[in-house]
C-alpha cells in the first residue's frame, strides 16, 4: 500500500504516515516495491507476536466480538468469493452496479459490533467503512473499486479483513475459508 492510502486509513496526514512508514522501514518490517510498501517476513513475525500478546491480555468482551464476527463471516465470504470470481471471469458482460449490490448484501450480513466503542469494534468499523465506500464507487460505475490490481478495491480490503479476522481469532485457515 502507498503512504496516502495508509494516511487515510489511520486518519493522519500523509506526512505523518510517511514518518511512520520510514520508522517501520528502518526497523526492517516493510520494504519499498514500485512506490508501495510491503511487509517483510520480520514484519509479519512482529505483527503475529503483537496480536498473540493482545490475545493473551484482551478483555473477554473483545474476544467475544471477534468470535461473533468470525462466526458471521463464513457465509458472506462464500457469497463474496463467488461474486468476485464471476466478476473476474465475466467482467465485460456484468453490470458493475449489480455486482456492487450483491457485495453490499454480503457486507450487510456481517455481525459488525453495534458501537465502535473499543479497539476491536473500531477495527471492524474501519473495514465496514472502507468496504462501503468502495461499493459506493462501484455503484457509480468504477470497475476498479470491485477488483483492481494496484488500487484499493473491495476484493483487496475483503481479503485484508479476512486475514486480520483469522489472526485476531487465532484460528487457522480451513477449507471453509478458501485458499
């Protein structure tokens, strides 16, 4: 991801995000590739360790929120995978707005916490906001908002959400999650 999308996600200025990326890069946790930053194996290990520490000291309510959200994810994930696959296979013949409506239905089936009053709720609420913003763009005809290669897209954000959910829940990926 580039610095500007990161700044938007974090709610900071691009300059503040650049300082953060520079510190993370200097620590060897990310590396630059064609104007974007990707996480290194050391970065993945540090993130896994931080989440593991969080799981051991998390409030029971937070762990319950993760479990509830995880339980609500499998069904919509199947629908999203089928819709994205259909979109990628038949992009030229499908209506972007109709695909966006199908994906919107899947997002609505997720058990997002009702209030973003703690860190876990805010994480999920951020994903909801990002997904809905992309679906609004898609409904207006922006094909790249569904599944773009180098752009923030619904598909990319959904995969990030899925990976984060697996990590927060401490659950290994299963066949039900897809591969």
